[in-house]
């Protein structure tokens, strides 16, 4: 399969869509087509569900060590092809090549981790209240699962969803984001070459509505795993309830980043930059709201603005570049609208503030201070290199400001006071908290949010539990 001409993957074979449709895939650094992808629809989605259903019984019955061997082989192949997949990701998604390479490595780690976890799906024996019974607890795969992944991390999100599903004994149908389907094809090629049986994992790219409708209405699909916007997540949750499908949702975020007066300021500045401007700010857990103690706010603002201004913006395949393009023109306009709204409401521009001339979809890394509470940037998730900065008086106010949002995915704090680190971490209403750590996500830890940032967890052993059902067996024993 050519990497610039993606196909659907159904029942163990790459193929064109049933109606032959294709769509261009655009390089966001140039605005030009860099390839094309087959565009599946309802017919293709049903064919993929058919294949996954046929494959389920045999895959679920496959001994865990055998499932693990396939996942380990896939991890090895992903690592062997890391440079090629990373280069493809940078062309397709835009992020700097070193970030792409790191993401491909993490993708392999998800398959490797879950290969090991497949061997540790334990049941229980419960002490019975009578000699005439034995009480057993079994953990069995949910069934056919649908995985819907975003464009901002087009490889690692596949690993985070498919690897635990397959490790648990489920079969899966993957729908990648329309902007980044080619990386998905490359990952499925690795699974294919690793010897994954036909139908165990399938890929259907194309418009969301017809494919999603199949996922939601076909009773054979027993779980939906989605990463994306809160609005879409709420819709999926409501529709999935019609058939009581299991759902895991990793949704929007609006992460606060708290800098206390005892923090190492240089470390905190670098932490803000690592969190906010990685992947051009197109990260669900990156800092959106920066809160700095009033005693250090002026000094910190100056240091941060100087550091942000030093970031180099450009094509991701240039090794000197720190910040790549946004995913498309609409993303640029969203950032521009938040900047214009903030400045119109009295915000103070510390650096940046303008889109960069094309080709491609670039925006200057930007910081705006002293925005009012009703500013878009204060309330609307920002998927771009834009950060708001405010000051706070004391610990209690910092916690209150941080929690003043319907979102609850990730939060950050910088302090050298151990007691404060414990108190604030426990008080923050978020699923993930980074203490002096701007990049807390890792394959062996649970990832997910509270409030309107989702439900369920991915990563760690908790990620595997979401693909398992618990069955109680009461066994009468003749005397």
C-alpha cells in the first residue's frame, strides 16, 4: 500500500470504498494535497462490523499469550518504521518531526504495555457462604468496539484505544479523523504484518455521520471509545444509551496552570512553553489559563514573553522549528477570533497576536494578560498557540480560579512546597494533575477527565478494564 494513497482496511485486506470515493489529504504546512484517502460510508462501516463480529469469538478465545505475541510484534514493527511513520505524520498533521517521532514511540509503547497486560486479566474466587457452592468472577471481552480518534495525535490515540481493546480479546473498527487518515493506515499495516487475524481490527475512514450512525445503531457494536469535542461526546453518549452500549469519552479541556511564588521560575517558564506550545497548542491537556501569584506576576510575564518570542515557527520537517502549523484555515480563524475578542475586552498583548502569511496555516505564539472573566479565551477551549495570563492573591483563590470551569481534564501547578503540592493537587477538580511536570501523560498511567471532560480512563491497567465485562458464576457443587 502506498503511504500517500490510503485505503480502508476491512476483514484483513486493504480496499477501496464501496462507491470508489476518495478525498485529498492536505499538508497544513503548505495548504497543498499530499495524498488521498478512500472515503467509506455506511456500506463500508457495516462490512467492517460484519468482519469484526465474525472474528470476535475466535479472537476472544485466543489464549492471552498468543494475543500478546501479536501486539508485541506490532510494537516492534511500529518502532522499526518509526522514521517513515513520523515523516508521514509531519506531512499530514504538521507537528515538528521530533514530536512526531516521540508520538510514534509512544504508540509502540501502548501496544507493548497492553501486550503484557493481556496476560494479567485476572478473575476472582469469592469465599462462599455454604459448602455447596463455589463463587467465581470472570472478566471477558465486551465484544465489537468502535474507536473514533482525533487528528491532533493521529498515532498514539490509535494505540491508546486499539491496543487495550485487542489485548482484552475485543475486535474493533477504527474511524480516524478525516484530516489524518494516512497515519492510521500505516499503523493498521503494522498490525496486519504482525499477523493479526482478519477482521480483528478494521479501518473505515470517511464522513462522520454515516459511519457513526452504523456504530450507534448496530446492536453488535457493544462499545464506543471516542476522543474529541464535548458536544460530540454528549451526542454519542445520548445515542449510545438507546442500546446501553459501553462508552468511554475523552473530551475537551481548559487546563489551568498555577505558578506559586516559591516555584523555580525558570523551570515554570519552560513548563508553560512545553505544555502550551507543543503541537502548536493543539493538545487537549495543554495549559489554557495561566495563573501566576501577584508577587511574581510582573517578572514571570517578562520572562515568559521573551521565551515565547524565541520560539521558531515553521514547517515541521525543519529540525530548527519549535511550533508547526495549525491543522487548517478554520483553526487559524478560531485563534484569531479569541485574540481579537481578548484585546477588544481590554486584554494586554504580551507577544504574538497575528497569523503568519502562507502558504500553510501558521499563527504566532501568543500570550495575552489581564483578560476579563467573559473573554472567549477564558471560557472557550483554545486549540492553537495562544495563552491567557492572570494573577492570583493566595492559594485559595488559585484553586477557585482553576476549578471555575465545566471542564476537568488536566491541571498543572509549580511549587517547591511539598505541603502545597499535596493540598492543591487534592483540591483541583481534574482527572490529571502535573506537579512541576508539564507533560504528565504516560502509557502506564490512567488518562481521562471529570465533569464535562469525559468518562472512563485510557492507559494503565484501567484502560484495559474498560473493554472487559464482569461475569459472576455461582457453581453448585454436589455433596
